[in-house]
């Protein structure tokens, strides 16, 4: 079932000058009123419930494309949860293959699911990969009141009694959030099959469960956790799964490696379109994202949402996606999971 945001046109008219001022004259003046093929209604599909990383991606596209003049009307955001992205992927491929007005958010988790055959017979070659707009990283998160002050505390408790620590995140067995937990478990000397993991449909639900005490540790993402912190959620990030400490607000947060867990988990975020979208429309979208991401103003928009630099469009992104899917297939075998195919 799909849910859409209310139009709120009056509110959007009031906010547009603020967005344009924030972006500055450089971006707004660098493009025509709207790129060819992008005039009229547009839609960004979030393949999950509201509140997670997919939602964040669509809101980034919604704000940046409108304020930059790449689209002529406020972009509608539609929520299409199910199968951790499988429902949206199948819908676009089977029912809306030529829809030139709709883009769908994806992440590294989507590619991991494709690598495991969780999108049915689909392999990642069925859609038109549009743009990667930034990268995120895995994060180990607890409630602010948690007795666990460091990732090392979690790993010690885990090793002492694997059933004592209840983890959770948005995703089922084999999802990217489960994989993060499994890799941490392995680093702690715990068999991933022995860990207690509660699956949720999206990151928003998982964070609510963490605050409610239903789970003790969340293996989530930096960007969506930052958004929740800014919204007043009482959370603490114990570690980030990046090669080095991240700049800005998280400069004092250690990496998982610093806690003794050699776990890296970058998370690409971006969009794809249906396989039969006309070439001219697809080109208009890729050019719009390329020009948006090349602007100095975009760096500010991206960092405000907790994302880090990664800009790929069109064939370059397609090549990246296929490499990632192949790498994930190897990782799946390494942790003892069997692909659905």
C-alpha cells in the first residue's frame, strides 16, 4: 500500500525562498527554469515506511531539485514499504517501467538484497541506475540511558553471554543491518547465528524500539541517526563503521576499528528509474543530478543530512552497482548465508 505526503502547497511556497536563499545564487542561476523532461509532476518513491535512510534520500532530492530549478513543481514523496525494497523494485519493473516522472531511492542494502536473490528473479540489471548522491556509514547506536558506553562494552557483554545483548535494525536476516551485526559478532568471537536480532521494516521503527527498551543495540546508519538526534531523540552513537573518524558533529565518535572490531560498512545512497524510461528523459534526470551535485551549495545540503561525498550518475553508477553486487555475493558466502537463488 502506498502513502503520500499531503500537498501542503502553501507551506511549500513559503519555504521555497528560504531554500533558494540557503542554496545561494550560484546553483539557482546555473540551470534553466527546469531541465528538459522534468517539467510537471514528479515523484520520489521511498521503498520503506517514513523515517529511515530512504526517506532521507527522497527529501534531499525533493528539496535540492526544486530549490535549484531542476523541477517545476514540488516533488511528491510516496511510501511503498515491503520486502525491504523488493515491492518497490518489482512495481517499477513490472508495472511502471516507462514512468519518466518517478525515481526510487536505493542504498547499499538494496544491492545486498539483490546479491542474495531477495528481489525474486531480479539481479540488478533490470532498472536504469540514475544517480548516487552521497555515502553513509554503518553506526552502532544505543539509547542515551544505556549502560553501554563504548562498543568495547557491547562486545565484552556479547562475548560473555551472546543471548544477553538484544540487537535490532531495519531489515531481516541477511539485510545490511543484520550483516553489520553479524560482522561485529564475529569480531567479538560470537557465532552470528547465536545473536539475538529483532528485525523491523525500517530504521524509524527500529529507533523507536531502541528508545522504548525493546532492543539494546541498533546497527543502523550514521545519516538517519544524526537526523533523529537533531529531532531530539535521546540516542548515543558508540562507533562508526568508517576507515577513519568522520568530520563535524561526529568527530569525537571512534571507529569500530578503534574498539577492536575491524568492520567497515559504507552505504551508497541514490536513485534508479524504470527500465523503459525514454532516453531523453533519463538523460535529463542524470544531467539534473550531475549539475546539482557539482554545485558548492549541494555539499551543504548533503552534509546537513549526514551524508558524505560520492557523486556518480548514469553508466558510471551502473558499473559501480554491478561491482558492489558481485562483492556482496562474496560476503554473503563468507558469513555462511545461502542466496535465495
